[in-house]
């Protein structure tokens, strides 16, 4: 009798598995028109899984960085210098719309990738009624024995990282997000600080060691326990733009936080690490092509750290690289330059819009609307953007004169008209106009200060990478990762 029961349970488990496989094989996941044989992973289950998300990164962001580097290496040769991740053997693409809009935000798109569901913009791992919670892949992988790392260049309680450990009705609930971080039990959080003032205290109360000096961060190792490593050098609560990072001074980069994470998470059962480069997006919002390109290159540097793991453990590593949505409507090509690009103009930019805004704001304190003059600012403009009165057209000078005039109007007296929104979008007027002029001189342009509905590329290398071939929905990134790590079958088998 006992034998029979065991036999039956064995048979029923087998049937459940067959059913699960049949369901997985016959019903396309949302947005997948033609499920392929490769939707199954029959190879090795990777021990080291890296999920890299370039926030606001799509084809124009990737390609402009490659063209910039190629042009820098051989001026005028028209040979893009390929970034490491575009050389991965598998390349797919994903649609990014959410339940609200074809133009989504980071909360909903990260939810799609982390838990496999579409939801409203602004919502993290909850359904459109904001009552049902979704389980991010990290929770299930943690239960399987993987250690979990979350790294970002923006605040650790920002939407994209939060989607890998929290469930909240709105991304603005940062204290609740920080509370859930503290209770996640995940192993390594690194990069930016907390927006929530109580974040560090909550993390410490949750048993985390919070470190925020370069020395303490570099001293972390695999026996350090659960840690939150916050860069001591921050722009607000985010890492500085790569353009502004004090490289000689040893200021930590996104790559440094990934390398340290690999050390901290090292264990026989493997790990899953989500790494977000969040300021590619912020540079897109600000239409700062130079900062955008520099952060995309720094993103590739962070991916290089994962590639070092892949080279050591090629059969046990999976690296996925994608964007969550495009930002800025960036185009390679501009009406004013036609078919020509001049990426060397971008090389002249020595700081991000954040740093130049500080210069303008300091200058404002020394002058009045009547005495403010572009002439006085040109030494700084040349130093920051490589622009001089001699290499600007009368039209461009006019744009800068108008922008300076706008700069000198106190923000409180600057009505947010349609014109204001189109010209400056709430950014420091002179600074954003300088970015526009340099972009356009380089043959680049932005059509928005917000996200756009363009699809994003997906690159993959390692165990199970072939599943990421094709064109699919961003929720499929979750399903493919779950399949490769065997989560999907385990979930079906135990009736989850
Ligand atoms: Zn954004």
C-alpha cells in the first residue's frame, strides 16, 4: 500500500511536470507570438546570474556610445567600437509598454522583468488594483539557495532596484521600500544611498551592516554578512555621473560595486545580482548626450566585472543585459547636420549638466538680470563644453542669450508654459540649452525630456542565453530567467 502510494505520488509528480511542460510549451507568454524550442532550457542551470539593466537605455544610447568610441579611436573612419555586451552571442529585443501606457516608467517595467507581470506606471510588484502582490524572482531564487545582490548607481530605494526586493503601491513610498529592503534577507546592496531618511537605521535594525566609506566598502568580503554599501561620494543620493567622477581620487564606480558584490556574494550555491545603471536615464531626461554616453561606457565597465566571472565559470554563468525603456527620444542624426555626425564635439564636454548648473547658479549670485552676460560666462562654457563665440552661429548665440535671460528669472516667477516645457523642461535653462547645442553639433538630438515607447535590446551570454533570442515582451525576460534557473517548473510542480 505504502509502495503504491509512493508510486502514485511519483506518477502524479511526473504528470504535473509533463503538464507544466505542456503548458509552458503551448501557451505563449504575453507578447510572444512564436514560442520556439529554445523556450525550454535543458542545459546546465547557471550558478551565477547577472541581470544588468541600463535605465533609459535603448539602441540609440548603445550605438551612440559605440560611435563615440570609434570616432575617438579613428576620427572620421566610421567604425563603431563595439562595447563588450553588444558582442554577446545572443541578441534579442523587448517591448516595454505597461498597463498604463506605451510610454512606461521604471517601476512598471522593472516589475515586468522581476516578476513577469504588466502593471501601472509607478507601481512596484503589485497588480493594477494595487491589492495583489507579485513575487520578484529574487525571492524565489533566494529560497532556492542563491545569494542575492542589488547594485545601482541611483538611490538603492529607487524604482528599478526596489522592484527586485519590494512590493509597494507606489514608487514614492520610499520609507516602506527601505523597510522591505531591511526585511528582505538579501545579501548585498551596493551603490547609491537611501532617499528615505530612516533607510540606514531601518537596514541596521534589520541586521545589515551599513558601510559608507571607501575603506570600509573595499574591506568587505564573503564573510561580512548582510551588507548595504553606500558610496561616500554622492550627487544627492546617487553616484556621480561618470563624467564627474574623481577617477584619480579613487571615487568608486558602478564597476567597483559590482566587483565587490561578486566577492561578498561568493558561495557554493551561487548568486543572482541585479545591476542598474540608473543615470543613463537621468542624462536622457536632461538631454545630456555626453553624460549619457559616458555612463553607458561605465555600464559596459561594470558588465566587464561579470564577464570576468563568466570567463572563469563559462558553463555556470548567465549574463543578461537590457534596458527598461528608452529615455529622451535620442536620435543619431539631426536636422541641422543631415547625414553627418561629429562625435568629436562630445569629447570636448568635461562635466555633466549637474556640475555646470552649479557654475551657473554661483554666477547668478554675483549678477542681476541686467548685468548678467554670456561673455563673462564663456571661459567656463568653453572649459565645460568646448564652445566659444567663434564656433557658435548667430542662431545658436541667440538661443543662449534667450536661455540666459530665462536663467536670470527666479524659478518661482517662471510660469511652466508649453514653451518653457519644450525649451527647458524645468532644467537650468542655460545649461540644458548648452547640452542641446553640443548634441546638435555632434549630429545628435532628443525629442523628449521623458521616456519613449521604443523597444529595448536584450543581450545574453552563458548558460541558457539562447532563450533570449527573438522579439518578445519585457515580461518574457522574467519567464526566460525563471525557466533557465528552473523556477518555472518548480513553481508548477508545487502548485505555486
Ligand atoms: Zn526615467
